[in-house]
């Protein structure tokens, strides 16, 4: 018997998984591929068509965008920052090759998933008349997430609302990654909260490499960091992280005895382009091995978040690395960790005092809370745990197609 196939549409490639959005899509797809053949179909900004085999049952198919689409995107980018998602929602019809391949790949699929709402129009056309169920896997409430960045262009915020409303209206299942997002969907779009499934963000806790304390001490000594408290902030170049970076820079200015590591594409932001305090180390975008090594060298995971939606995957990764986390209440939303037991709760105006207190403690004491966080996050939020519930829900939606198919099975679905 052949395996049933599920197609995921997204507006950017997810391999290698570096940003939070890439990680959620990739790891959920990886878990889904334990039951189905899974294909992630994405537009690519350059190159030729290619299919990357990520495991025997998981592929990412990259399709170059058409010139007309690229021209429209560039024009939009002069008006709006972070315009890739909005471009796709507005101009998806202009990416003819992508649409053709997406339509071919969903033939005979048992389910199609729009990761973010932005692929909903393309998927609607691709599955037209075939009775293929659509799942909307939401990472954020986009109309809320985009409000500040689109405040000067309300016509585009209206487009975001329209595409998000369409994703909810035309999907057979809506998935949110936090209770607050589900309640916001109910308020904004009138969907019954009870019909929304919560699939939280997670982390590859079981895959975190273990770095021996002896090696960590040697590395810190070679870098001239022995005896210093290391606080790390990890983030992509995504506007909710820009406000957080402002807080990190201010903390570095006031706490010269603490070293601040900044990891990810957020290092490209304007706040970090010019002169920064000498105790800030910009690591930029790195591969997974270097990322986890940077976490191992650090003591504190910083999360001074005040904006955004969904939940912060950085919180899950800090915990999986065994870091003591210093986070705002907003930054800890949707994360299964208890304040003052598995992380330090502090609003941004009190973080300086909290860091001063942590800097007075022995490194062993600092890491004790991090060890509790790692234990809790591994039990509750490893992607294998999260992904099992995700796959259960996809199988449930796909069941009519599975039952109608000849010889199609969802491996290990358990009915």
C-alpha cells in the first residue's frame, strides 16, 4: 500500500530551519512525515526548480518565482518593510510556474496545509473541485502582528485582514499556537474558539548536543570570558525583535561587566549597524551546531519581548539548552514554564536589577534554574510530543480522503 500524501504551501523555504517560523514548519512536517509522505512547496527567489529530500518521506520543492512577481514585490518593498508575505498574498497569480507545480502536487493529496495564511488563495485554486481538505496552521495573528509596521499604509493592513479571514473561512481546520491567539481569532473573525485546535510551538530538545562543562570552560577562557556572566539574545530580523534589541543595547550600556551575545539575522538591524557597546558580541546567522554551542557558553537567555503574536520559540530553545531565562510576562506567553521556578520573570524596566543580582551568584547557582527549565520543556514541548498531536489532527481532517482512497494509508495513524 502506498502512503497518503500531504502538501504544505509556504511563501519561503524552510530548510535549513534557522528562524522560528522555519523551525515550526520543518519540525511539524518532520513529525507528520512519520505517517504521511509530506511535500513542502515553496517559491524560491533564485535558482532553478529543485526537490530537496529531507528524509525518505519529506521533501521541500523549491520553485523559482516569475519576473513579473519579482517586479511587483520590489515595488511593494519600497512602501512596506518585511513585504515578502504581503507580496505573496497580493500577487500569487503572477507566479505562474509555482502555481502550476503546486496544483500538480496537490493532485490526489489527502490534505493541503497553508503555513501562515498567505498561501490560502493559491491553495484554494490548486484544490478547486477536488474535495481536498485545507488546514490553516497559524503562527501568529497576522492582523495584530502587522499593525505597527503597516500603520502608515492602512490599505495593506486591510489586505492582511482579508487574507487571514479567508484562511479561517475556507479551511477545514484552523490551528493556533497559543490560547491568546485562538481567543483573538474568535474576537477578530467570529470563529468559535472551540473549533480551533491549539498546537503550541516546541523545540528539538532531544536533539540538543551536550557540551561538557570542561570544554565550555576551555572555550570561555580562550575567548577571554572566564568569570563573566554571558547573556544571549537570539532572534530573526522580524520587527517584534527590533524593540527587544533596543532593550538589550541599553542593558549592555549600563552593565559593562556582563557580555551580551546576539545571535541571528536580527544582527542586520539598524540598531546594531553602527557603534555598539564593547560588551556586545554580534554572532549573526550561524548553523545549528554553532547556535547550540553559543547557548552552551551562555548563562542567561534574554527575552525582553513586548510585541508580537504567537509564542517565542527562543524561549523553548533557551530552556532546552539549560539556560536561566530572563523574560517579560508577554515574552513567556504560551510557554509551559513556571515563573520564578523555571524562569525569571521581569519586565524590561527591572531587567537591569535582575541581571545585577544574577551576576552576583555563582555560575552553578545560575544554571540550576536552567536545568529545571530543560527538564520541563523536554517533557512538555519537544517536537516529538507536539508533532504527535499535530499529526493526529491532520489525520482526522484527512480521514474522508483516506477512506475514499484506494490503498492509501496514514502510517501508524491509529485510526
